[in-house]
């Protein structure tokens, strides 16, 4: 967490403030907690981007990408608890960075990066480095852009359980633990099924379910779990947690078959939730 829907929601929240604006300042906030990973270092980044226009703000997998008129890009990876905010933060203790921009309206506006655990990263990439990161195999195809052929190639390349394969960002980018369980439940696929043993019909269901689940989660602005860590750009809770089918619902009755209790197993050191009736092995 955050996963694709949460990062997409953040991007949509900060885009009106940043896109087309000129960056006037990028500053670290006073914070006594674990420092962020910033590459190549904040002073170097400031020298290269302050004074330049932000031409686009987009999502790439689980990353937020600010593209500048120089061709370089500032890539923010929120990781576990990172948030991009245009409104009041959850608290000031974990504020990390603040962007001050001159909006096309000439108004000065600010965007904050808040990170409770300090696991997020902020990296400045040259145009060539951006190309290598997003177009030459370091990340798999975006989960919302996967074609049936992409799914065929991804599944046929590994004998690992399909739930584990879905978490491999080199094969499909953007899906995390929460939405993998939700996608497989809607697909009626057992999470321990070897990826290379899925049938064409199962891969087609998984492709359709991925689009359905992720777009539905984006529409509800992501999932805010019990710890309350994830918030949208206005510091408001997401709503999709109220629509979870199986995630974190161990022992509850499956909302599809209404007969069987949802089970929890551990795969690759992560919790997996599924219905043994709807998702037969």
C-alpha cells in the first residue's frame, strides 16, 4: 500500500495544481524521523528543476512522475505510507517535502509529500533514464494496459502461484497484495494455481477482472484500511475498502456464494484471502 488505484488517485488529486505550473521551490520539511531516500540528493535536484515548468504529471505503475520542460522527470515512489497532498496533512510530524509552484493563474500553490515510515523514494531521472525505467523491461506492462497477449506471456513464463506472479512488478506493474486477492476472487481462480497452468479462459477472466477491480477502486479513490494511513490528495479516506470481496475478511461469509467462509493463507510472506468454494484448486 499504496497500490495502483491509490497512486492514480493521488496523481489525479495533485495534477490540477502542478501540471503547467513553474516550480519555484522544492524544500525539505523539518522531520526527526527516518529520512527519505532522495537521489541524487536534494541540493542537486533543486539545482536542476527549480525554475522549470512541470509539463505533465502521470502515474507509471506505483510511481508518480513529474515531467519537466527539460525532459527530465522527478519520480516519487510512495511505498508503504507515502502520500502526495494538496490539503492539510494527517500531521506535521511526518511531512517530508514541499513543492511551491507558480500556477498558470499566477497564484502560488503548494504540494506536500508526507510519509509516516520514511520508506518512500524521490529520484530525478534524465530522459534516457526514464526511458530505460519505463520502456525497456525494468517494469512490466501497466496492469491497466495489459492485453490478452501480455497475460499469456506473463503466465507462461513462470510456474509460481498466480497470486505470487501478480506481485512481480517486472511481469505486471501496479498490482499489490490487496488487489491481487480481489482480482483472483472475481476471476474465480485459486491463488495457488501455477501461473503457467492457467487456461485461456482463466486468463481472459483474470484480464477482465483486473480492469474491473482496478477501475472500480479508482472510482472510489482507493482503499483506506484499519490503520488509516492512506489518504487522498485532500487528506480524505478512500471508499473502496467498503467493497472488498475477500481482502482482510477471513472468517466472513463469501459475498459471492454466500455459503463458505473466506480463508487466509500466506504466500511469499504475504497474506492471501480467498473463497475455497468460488476459487477451487
